[in-house]
């Protein structure tokens, strides 16, 4: 994968070069990034995740460009955290959402381990931090859910910990941790296992996402988290993408259609409730996050380009988001990292539309309604 990225960037090929140019402007991809390591990640899991992103993006920039300043930056970040951490994370949303930065640090570490300048003793200290301090918080959340009833937490809380364990298992060469994450993806009791994250199947390739009645931001977060977990497992020869008749794709197609501004009447919805009495009667149609999550290139390139499966709504979302940018929860830049074939991923993906005619604007409360004739 890394060689594909580097080869296409150095050749100036589209769409890889377009995303590469965008990546280089990301503040977290700069070699002067300063980590803010804490003994207790729970003090600020969000700040920890910024450092995980910086480590990953700098390692990626090093491999593609050959500039070791970026690799050394990634090393400084990872070493700072492994030197500082001395406890299992505690905090307001810990255990639980600490799975997001743990997942991302595991991915960053796996990428950086190919850099010869990361000393073996430092790598060992990093993996020791993972197993000794960070694995327990992931395991305990999935096993106990902080003592709450099983459906109290949304799918994303489980999903980030599933991904963290799968990625941690790879990084630490720990088959037991890897298998624990895989098993929970398949059969876990919590809402992040695939049958609970995608609970209502309407057709073989279209199924309601658990958070679709909550908001589209979190629904797409779930697609990205479970998609990334599946990608890590796939690279180890374990096919979670195809598990349960491509259940992840069915859920992704549903989320994509919800975010493409189709009328709610054209999308089936089943009442969703949990032990916290969420009582969600309809699809959330709020605009928050509709084009905010760079998670679609991964889905599109695996299911459509690699496996040749139909996914019209995920394909449309991919085109709208290309070239993918970064994001607070996801590494992003999937146009660079996941594109397999230029012909299947043209950029610009769509022709420039003609100027609409008959445009009319009508004032409303805190919004303006626009109507126009189709060109």
C-alpha cells in the first residue's frame, strides 16, 4: 500500500497527488508538531488523539517523501507518550471513548515501525504501554460497559474499542488481543458488534445503522471506525468486510443515502429504542456532519473497486468527498491511502454543473430556502 502511494505521488498521478498536496497543508502533518503527553490519557483524550494523528501523518509524509524530519517527529511523539503513561486511563468518558486515540496510536505505531530510526527499545516501550495500560481500558469497557445496561452506549463507543484491540493486536504481535477484537466485532453483546450496529436489514445490501435516528455525524463515525477495523483485519488475512453477507456495506449504503439529501420518505426506518429510552421514531435529517467525515474512500475502494460489488450511495459520497481531507476522529486522506485504480477514481470526479436558472430565494427563520429549475 505504501509503495503504491509513493509511486503515484512521485509520478504526479491523479487522484493521489491531489490528496497528497492537501495532506502537506495539514497542521498535524508538520514536522515541528509538539506532543502533549500525559501520564493519564483520560485527562484529555482529544489532545491525545491530536498527537496520534500527528504521528501517523508525519510517518506517512516520511515514507512518501523520504524526508526523515517527519519520521523523527513521529518518533518523538510516540516516545513522549510511552515515557509518560504510567496508569490505566481515567476520566469523564474513560473507559469508553479512549478507544479512539488508542486505536489511532496503534495504527500510527504500526506505520512507524518500518522506520529504521525508531530504536527497538523505544518500540518495545511503546508496545508495553499499549498492553500494560491501554489494553485494559478497552477490554474492561467491552466486558462491563461501566456497569450500564448493554444498550446504554451508542455503537461508536464499542466500535472504537473493537478497532483499538484489533490494531493493538497487530502492533504488539498479540494474537489473543487481535482475536478478542475480531470476536467482538462478530458476536459482541454491545451495540458496536456488526449485527447490533446494523440492526435492521431491508435488502441484502441496505440496512439501517444504529445511530441513524440520532444524527448523521455519529452514523458516519461508526462507518469509519468499523471500516478501519475491517481494513486492519483484512491486511492480516481476516475478512470482516464480508462477514454476515457484507453487513458493513449494507449499513454504509444506508448511511450514505441518508447523507445524500434523499427525502426521508424514500428511506425505510424502523423505530429504535434502548435501555436509556432514546425512542427514535425517524431518521435524523439534521445537516450536522453530512459532508464532514472522510470515511468513504475506504468503503468504496474495498467493496466497489477491489471486489466489484454495487454500492451506488457509497460511491456517490466518495465522489463528493474526493479528495478526502483530515478529520478530528479519522486520519482521513483516503484518496491518497486507499485509491487502487485511477480509472475507477477520477478527479475531478464529476463534471462542473451548469449554472442553474430560475433561482429564487425565500427567507425563513434562521435559514434561506433556495429553489431553481433543473438545467
